[in-house]
């Protein structure tokens, strides 16, 4: 057994443990004091925030008013509408069904289309057509073109098969759908060559070529 008076044999944490026990006792006493003041442990300045408002001032209930009694309406029967009067049975508003609405819109569009076709037929003059390229039987129609394709590019592509008289855009200033290439007389006799280019690509897009119907002069 070692000597208790030896400083090397003493517990070095004894002072720390004593100080911790003292702090714990002080905290317990403080909590007890707070618990005696209020069950929630709140201080007085915080408890004032939760104080209830003063009660409402007493007011006597309002007196019950007496309403006028119910009366009959026999005096107003003569003003009612009778059978035969225009306001006796007003017509019910007609409600348009979705199918009827579609029918009406389709009918109006067909009527407008017929009127426009009649007007265009009166104005149609094949002899004075500014978009005509010449003989229709010597014209090659190319459709499904790329939007960026120009007339010069199309002419350069088809000149490898022979001379081209003219290349015209059918819808100038709008979406490019097809062009009309007016063929020369020498190229009309080589219509079989165009069978080979029908399934090729023009400017990275599949195109469609309508063959020449008649190449006679």
C-alpha cells in the first residue's frame, strides 16, 4: 500500500471532481428556486407576456324586435303573366353541342373554299401566267427540297445530266416545296437518266422527281 501523504500517490482529478460536484449542487438549488416561483420556471418579465387580457365589459343583451306578420299575395295575382302573354313561357336558349359546332365550322370553311375557288377560276388565265416556265410537258418538277436550297444550287446539281433552260421557284418568299426546271430539247430525249436520281439525296434531304411526260417538240 502506498503512503496517502505522498503527492505522487494522490488522485490528481480529486479537485476537478470536487469542483464539478459543487457546480451541480448550485445548479440544482437554482432550479429549485425557479420551480418554487412558477411551475414553468419562467422569470417574471417573461410571465408578463403571457398574462391574460382583462375581461370584456358586460353589456345587456339586445331587445328582441317584433317583425311584421306575414301577409298574403292575393293582391298581386292580377299582375302575373297568363297563357298567351309573350313573357309567360320565354324560349329556352339553344345550346350548341360540340359536334354541331364542328359541323358549322366545317360547313363555313367549305362555303368559303367554294367561293374562293369560283373567284380564282374567273381570274385564271393560263396564257398570262407569270409563273409559267414554258411547255409543261418539257418541265421537270422537283419536290421535298431542303429549306436552304437555292435556285442556283438546284441548277448546278441537275446540269450534270444536261443543260437547263430555267429554274423557277413556285412559292417565292414562303416555304420552299418544289421547283420547276425547264429542260432543253437535247435533255428531253434523256428522260431515262432522271429515273436514276429519283432515290438520291439533294442537299442532305430526300427529294422526289416527277418524270417528263412528253418530250416531243
